[in-house]
C-alpha cells in the first residue's frame, strides 16, 4: 500500500507538469528541478531512517511517513493561492511545489527504509524474488495514477479536465488506508538485530569495493528509470498527442506483471545476468522511443523499454541484500538513497535541460523569429553544461492547449512548429539518456566476470546465532 501511494503520487505529478508550466510559466528545466525535489528528499532521508529503523521501530517510522504524505498535499496545493495573491508570484509557487514534493519524497524515503529490510527478513531464502514482488506495488500505483491522469489531467483529458490540485489530493485515499493498517500491524525483528550487528559494523560494509561499485550502478538506475519516468508522459504527449497516458499505463502494467516472474528468471541466469540483460534491453528501448514516430513502432519501443527497466530497482536491492547481509537496512537504504538522489539531482533536471537544449536548437535553426517570441525571460544551466534560454512554459502552453479553430492560420503554423520543437527536444533527450543503461551494461558485465573468477555468484546469509556468514 505504501508503494501504491508513492506510485500514484509519482504518476500524477508527472502528468500535471504541463499544467504547472502553463499556470506558472515554468521552463522544462524549472519543471525538472521541481520533480527532482520529489526525489532528492527521498535520498536525503533514507540513510538516516535506515540507520535508526531497528532501534526506533518499523511502525513508528511508518507513522511519521503517514504524516508527511498527508502534509505534502496541503503544501503542494498552496502554490495556487500563493501565486494568485500577488505577493511572490512565480518564485513562491515554485518553492511551494518544490517543498511539497520534497516532503512527499521524505515520506517515501522513510517507507523504503522500512519495507525493503522487512521483506528481506520475511523471505531470507528468496530475497530477490520477493523484493520484486514487493516493488510490483510501485507500478500498481503508476497504473492507478496513470488512469486518473488519462481521464482527468490536462486539456486533452479523456473524460473531463480536473484541476491539478484535486488530482494531487487523490493519493490521500490509499494513504489513509495504509495509515489505518498500521494500527493492526505487528513487525518482526530484523536479522541484523537478532545477530546483534551494530551500526558501526554495518558501516564497515561500505569499505567493500563491490558494494561501492553497485552503488554507482544504482545511481545510473535512478537516473534512467525514475528520471525518465518523471518525464515520459510529458515527452510523448508531443509525439502521440492524447495517447501518452495510455502508453505510460501500458508500460506500468507490463512492469507490474513481469515483477512477479523475477524468481524463475533469477534461478536460471542469477541476478547479475538479469541486470545485464535488462540494461541491454533498456538501451535499445530508449533509442527506439527517441526515434519512433508512428503508433505501432512506439508501442514496440515502449514494450522494449518497459521490459528493460522492470527488474532494475528491486533486483539491485536483492543483490546488495544477498551479498552484504550484515549491512542490513543501512546498505539497502544506501541503494535506495543514491538512486533517488541521482534521479532528483541529475535525472529530472538533466532530462529537462536536454529537452530545452534540443527544442531551443530546433527553433533557432528552423524558426528563429518564433524562438524570440516564445523564449523564456532568463537563462538556465545544468552542471557544467552551457546556460541556455529555454522556452517559456506559459506562452507555449497557451498555444498548444488552444483548439485549432480558435487560432488564426499564422497561429496554427506557430503551434505546429512548437509541437515539432517540443517533440524533437524530448526524443533527442531520450536518445542521449540511452547512454546511461549502455554504461550499466558494461558495469554488470564486469561484475559477472568478477564473480565467475571467484567461483560464481552465490547468496550470503547471517547465521541465526550471529556467529558469522554462510553462503547458499
């Protein structure tokens, strides 16, 4: 239920990016930074929550997460009255949205600090499989959120456009359900607590080069999976207008089903083999999505990409849990934390920047006068890349959301050019993002070779009496 909450919130927040850009005049880079705030908070809190989970108790931590999920709704929707009262305008709305998403992410981080070690404790013999089953809750939430977004979000909603503030409030329903469930839940004691493993001993696990390399790979997972997913509806909306939500729902449903079959696959090719194959498939999927322009090719591309990203996150958790069991909640928290930090600080803003860069480049080359009309009032940068002046979200949104019949012939020509520029920027961003899973492919191949040189991959467990470790 907690992952369903996270999935619904993530899907709806991604679906309303266009509404936020239109209402508040944000650029793609601004929107990427705001969505990044919904991931950075996760990364910052999960390590702390993981370190104290055994001492504070799983139930108490989940109660804190419950409070944060509720409060985040109130803070997020306050952006509209703040923007409308004339006191701070765009800047105040930006910070209300950023802080609200930040709080939501902190709640998600606390949840992740609990549910992963809890699952590893409940299913010590099949951790990778049941972590995948657990994380099927995430795409389940994406499906629910995607259906709601398809029906009610943005100007081309299938049923009727609903204010984004109402859509944001809908994830309070599953939040109240899991909050009620907490009163009846009884949680087991973790393996590390039973064995008397201290936080100091957990920290020593981070001296292992293999663990550090796995953390680096998971930073790439966060970038390519969550960074891309936070933008995919917004990007594909300009390529397959009116159908992007259906594509998002389809890939989420594919992920939901496939995660229940991780166990049989792992038994055949082991977790590293699964991750290696997934990286190759995800690379191909992103390249195909960045090149496809028609219905059937986009469906094929989405299928490939959806299958490729399915097993990344939970299988990485499984590998770390099986190879470094003495790290307990702390090492699992580090995996989730670095993945979310990467998605929030690099994936969301980086993919937004790439869209601005290539859309701007297209307009400057093809329609320079049009670019001067629709460019944003200020420059934005990303890391060491050059600062650019992207497109003003409010101006562009006003044209894109207007019906063709209400526009003049010239304005319809402008609209067509802006759609082509946005589609070009989004698809080029996906192509460049494909470099990340390509690097992951090489990394997982290196780990496969390493473990084979040591006799093959095998899971490690803590002896029940705390006397040491054993392999199986």
